[in-house]
C-alpha cells in the first residue's frame, strides 16, 4: 500500500511538473520542480480524486496546514496518513 | 469635459436592504456574514457567506416576474428603485434617450444555471423552463432596469470578475463626462451563493471557513457575499439646474491590466491603476483621506494591495485611512465595487470612516492604517475605491465631497 501511495503521488506531481517520474526525487520541493501555486492546487485536487480523500489545505496559510507540502516526501507521508485514517 | 455627480444610491446586501441600513451597519462595524442557508449546503466545505436574509422574493415580485428574474436581477431592481427614487429623475423624452444602464456582474444568473443543470443532470428531467436563457444571461439585470425605468441610451453589462462594478461605473462616469449621456444608472450585482457557485470557489482553496479578516496577520481567506448596489450618475450641470441633492462627485477613473497571472495580483498593475485614477482626477496623494480597499482577506491580495498603495501614495500612505468593508458584507465579486462605494460616500458625506472588522493581529506586510474594528469620525474631501480582479484587471475610482 505504502509503495502504491508513493508511486501514485509521484505520478501526479510528475504530470503537473511535466517531468518523467524518474526525474522526481523525494527530497525536492514543489517549487524546485517548477510547480507554482495553481499547480499546487491542481496537484492536491488530483491527489484527492486519486485516493478519495479530503486534503486539509488553505492556500492562504500553507504553513499552518496539517498537510505538509514542503517536499515530495512530506506530501507522500501526509497522503499515507490520510489514506490510513480513512481506512482505519 | 462635463463634471459627474452621484444623485442616487440604492442597495441590498448582507448588511441591509437599503442604503441607510447598510451605512448604519458599516458605522457600527456589524458583521453580515453568517451560516449559509441553501440546498445541499451540507455538501460544502465552506459554509459561511454574506447572504441576504429575509429576501422573500415571492412577496416582492409576482409569478411572471420571478419566472424572468434571477436573484441577481431581483437584487438589482430593488437597488435601482431606491437609487432612482432618491435621484428624483423621471426618464422621459430627451432625458430617457440620453440616459442608460451600465452594470457589473461576474456570474450573472448563476443560481438559475445551477438550478437548471441540477434539473437535467441530477433529476434526469429532459425539459427546463422556457425562460432559462433570458433569466441567466449576464445582461438580464441591465435590460430589466432599462425596461422598468425607460432608459434608452447606452446600456450594457461589464464582466471583469471582482472589478466588474468599478469598470461599469468607470464607463458610466466617462460617458457622462464626454457628453455621451446625461444620466447613467450604474453599479453591480452578484448572487453566487448557491451550491455550484460556492463549490467552484472552494476548489481554489482561497476561502475562509470562519471569517473575513482583511489585513490581519491571521487572515485565512475570502468570504463571499451577495447583493447589488446601484447609483445614479448625472451630469453636474443637469443635476444643479434641477436642484438635485448631490451625494458626491466622481472625479477620476483608471484601469490597468497586469498582463501577468490569471490569479496572482501584481503590485505594479494595482499601483498603476491607483496612480492613474489620481492623475485622471488631478489630485495629489496628500489630498486623499480614505481608500476603500479591495481587501479580500487573502494572503496574496492584502499584502500586494498595501505595497501598491505605498508605491502610488509615497509617504502619504502612512497617513491615509484604508479599510476593507468586505470584512462585514463579504466579497460580492462582480457587485463588490458598487457596495463598497457606499463606504466612500459615507466618508465624504458624513465624515464616518467604515472600519475593517475582525482585525486581530498586525501584519508587518500590511502596515497601513486599516481603521481596525471601529468606525472613525474624520472629515475627508477625496477618496479612492480599489478593485483588483482575477485575471489581473484593475479599476480604481476617485470621488470628491459634493461642493
């Protein structure tokens, strides 16, 4: 399950960044991948649709969100947590 | 060039069903934002808005009218009645031929679209009411006002998202100024508070779930409102000759395009619009006593707007009062510049500066005098009203106290 979440999230981010999945590394930030604020909102939408979850994210206060978007790894971890909470 | 004055005002919004009620609420710093109440609201993440309460369309309009009047048209007609009534004008003969209607709206008959899409998609019906198109079209409100009051001159609807009303009023102003029209009924209306309307906004993730707190460090987004505000703009000489009560004079207008981003505001674009309005009005920064801010309560707008005002006004930015009344009535999108012009008129006429309510923590990036939480009694002679739209379209009006 965990690998699956990671792969899917990377696929979503790669599509948004117009990159190959192999070019997305876990320690990169979305900014470094060239994803702007609109791209971020679209990525979150795609994640919500892919996993049927609701991501708590407000563009006005990203740093206060429970959903950590600082790197690809943090996004994967946050999605894994939300998916786990949903199946629990 | 002709001078242009305002001789009538009318409104309906979350703060009240008339101009006196709205100004009283603005003076008291009352909040009109509350729990939303409409079908399927339980499926929304955002459940607050500046909704008009106790509207009761059935008691205001007959069955045939309701078949043609979307909520945004109903609001417009209500506001137009108050405004034209106050102006004392009757549009007949040459006056009718040279007077028109220019209104702003962004969503037009969005509630009508929402309801009828639901009928065909969700309920699976294959038939909708025959008047869906004339009811939902963006110019419906403009056309019904023209029909109701016999306004036969230049009339159209402007849609520039959150700047629609300011763009509309700017056109009305310039038409009278250049002699194309004697009087113009102008302003704007919006009614996006329906399931589809709010659901679409939710997607952008810029809406607050709890309150609109412009310029406050803990602001977390915008809150939508609904309603309409309509004014009568009139050739000064015509108004003077008939002894009309002049509410304020419109002295300048400017519009710019950021040409940069579809949602992120630009300091340069906003500053150019503010400077442009000052130049058009032939005023200096020191003349400006009050600015009605666009002040949406989003992280991006408020800091960009403060920086733009600082750029355009220089040192005087530290002295000018600037408030966002969206904290009280919410963001009326295409109608917002119109309802906010009421705060400008109140400042000029009554010397009362409407506050920015819900202000809790200073933000170093919004370090202007935002008139926090309580109205202030300060006489002012010149004011500006800012509107900066998604798509980077900016429109700023300048007004002077009636001489």
